[in-house]
């Protein structure tokens, strides 16, 4: 009986080890040779920075009140017709802090639209350009004659100067809901599944953008 029990426990430990090894194999960084071989099979990436014309910045693009999937679908239809197959799209930490689940839902909705047009986006988590004092809610209208007059930094100057906010920013990057600590798969897994090519080609340092929509 003891031998059977020992055999059973050993089998469980071996099975657990195999499962752990399999999980690691799925998440471990690819070797350079494998990444380059995968990249060689991908089409030439052609795209731009992207924000819909209905939004002055990344906050207005993603906030629930101003998220505009109809406009996004129309514009990505145009992009597909011009032969574009990727877009660089900016996120914002304040959106995750405000409503992680809702933000995740809208990201997945965007990814569904992009996939329908064979566009694989590259998400940008942080951006140090322009206004250092971002705020949620209504964004001001464009200022004539000022390039990118409404674009905002992520994180803003206040968060950068406050080390107490670093855990919040880490949770945003890792996809942890700020309230309950549960993992959120929208930014990490959902985005990964739809933008696999754009993400992997960046990992081998060979990102190609034939053009940008912004002259900076």
C-alpha cells in the first residue's frame, strides 16, 4: 500500500512538473533564431500612428463617453484599402486606473475591428510627449496653429514625481485590476493574440514603419 501511495504521489509530482514546464514554454521569451525565423514569414509592415479624427488624444479615444467604434471601423477600412497592415496605438494609465474592466473591453473591441481589417496594432503603454498634466473627462478642443495641441503624457508629471504611484503603474503594465488585484487579460493576452506580429518583430529590434501620420 505504501509503495502504491508513493508511486501515486510521484506520478502527481511528475505531472505537475510537466504542466509547469509546458506553461513556461508558452510564456518564455523566444530564442533569437526562432524570433527571426518567425519574422521572416511576416509581410512588410506598413502603418502609422493612429488616433481617430473624433479624438484629440488617447484619453478621448478610449474613454467610454467618446470611444467611437463606428469611426474607427471606417478609418481602418480606409487604411486596409491603402495596403496598411499595422497601426501604433497609444493607451493611457489613467484609463486603467479609472475603469480597468471597461478599458479592457474597449481595447478588445478595437482589436476585433482591427482584426477584421487585417491590421495588427502595436500598443504603446507610456508616452512622454506634450502636456504633462493629463486629466480624465472632457478634453479641450484643438488649438488652431498648435501641432498636437491636445496630446497628453502618460504618466503625467504628478505621477512621475510620486514614487507611491509606481505600484499603480506597474499594475497597469502587468494587467492587474487596481481594485481587486485580479489579472486582466485585455491588455496583456487579448492584445497579444491580435497584435502578435507587431509585438514579436519589436522584440528582435526590426520594427519597420514606412510612414507616420505625425511629423515628429
